[in-house]
């Protein structure tokens, strides 16, 4: 028989890199197959580079760490695959200069996804590499959109088992914007939560049509995903300042309905470990942005809200149970 799986490892590697935008060699190794030697991952990436599907930049200030990203050709090839069809490819990952300028945030987002992935493996639950989807585009009208840093799918069951599918919009903040701008994202997600596309101009709406009108997010999600903020790039005082700003914004009466129907947005404190600047440190806990009981239609088996404490662990695999809504 033909070896129909020949090249499947290359395909998965290119699909992951196309979806994640950027990753270091170590991150790719841990995402794809941590059981094998890292040399195998290096050879695979070198092969894809020789074929013109991926490229790399080197970070001299990080011990000459290699950071990989898909070329335009690689994106063109991968986006035709069923697992990536319909995704909006990044416009900046295929250029070395743009990749170099974006590398800090992109690697932190990748590291955050890797932490969820490793946590699922450790617990025997389901979160595959392509269940972490950066930069999912959501229109909210007037030419505006909400684009979370990532959308996460996570099933609380083992392979073949039954369990709740958990979803979360994840915002990764590296302290590059002011606390007020970060907190303003709550209003953007509230707009997404209530946004209903206007009917086509001139189209008559019958009563039955009117009853079918609904928020656009319901076309994609049975429940609105939990909103999580991962706070990085600053110390305990900076993290507390950001939590305070989020909580102050959450008292706005305009957000009451949103916060009542969606699991309380929360944040995770994190800070790069000494000597390993691109490895996000794990958070010990999560904290609610707005205190109160969780909506009754979300999974009661998970913490009803998130919590925040200064980071104490030095590797992503130390992340605890993630507070995801159903």
C-alpha cells in the first residue's frame, strides 16, 4: 500500500506555524511532539525552509534563538487544507522585518497556547495544537472588528469520552498599552456580545424574519466564550494596576448585561522567568474582574471566576486548572 501518511508530520508543522504565526524551535518541538528528540524538530523545520514553506529570524539577544514563521508560499499552501480553510491569514508573518518587530507579542501568545496544550496533556483532556486559533476576526459593524489574541477550544474529557466543550477569548497583555486601553476591551467584547447585523437595505422583513434576527456570535458559538486576560511583561504592582483598571471599567452600567450573561472576565498574572525571557511563567490562580456568581448556564465543575496572583513557577507546564466557561 502507498504510505499515505508520508509527509503528515511536515503538514502538521506547517499548519501549526501558519495558524500560530510565529514560534521558536523549542515551542514547535513542545507543540508537535515533545516525546522525540528536539533534533527531529530542527530537521523538519530545516526541510520546510529548504522547500520555501517557512523562514526564520534569529534573536541575538536571546542566545541566538531561532524564530520560525510561514512564508507567503507556505501560507498559500496551508490555507487550502480543510483544517485551515476559511481562516484569515496574517498579513505580516511572511516578512522578516515585520516578523522581527512583532516577535515579542507573537511568541508570548504562542507560549500561552502552549501552556493550555500542556495542561490538557497532563490532565488527559483534549486540547490539540490547532485548537488554539490566534486572531479570529469578528465584525461588529461600522467597519470595526474585535480580534482576540486567540480563541481557545478545550474539551474536558479524554479521547472518545464525553465532556463539555469549553471556549475562551484570550487577550495577552504585555504592558505595552496603558491600563485604560486594556480595560476598554471590555466594551469591545460587550459590543460583540450584542451585535446584530442590519438587514440588507431595502429588504422587507416579515414578522418571521424579525424573530430569526439574533446576535452574530450565535452563528459560531452555542455560548459566548469566556473572556480571559493574561497579564505579562510587568511586576506585581503593574499587574495590580491593570486588574484595578479592569475592575473599575467593569462597574460601568453599560456592561451590566454583558457581565451577567458571560462568565466573569479574568486575568492571569505572568512574568518571564529569569534568563528565559520568551518563556512565560505560569500563574498560580485567576481572579474575577467583576466579583459575583457565575452565570448558571456555564459549567459548575470549573471555578466560577478567574483569579490573579504573582507568578511563582518558571515553566509553562506548571499552569493550574484554567477557568473556562462551557
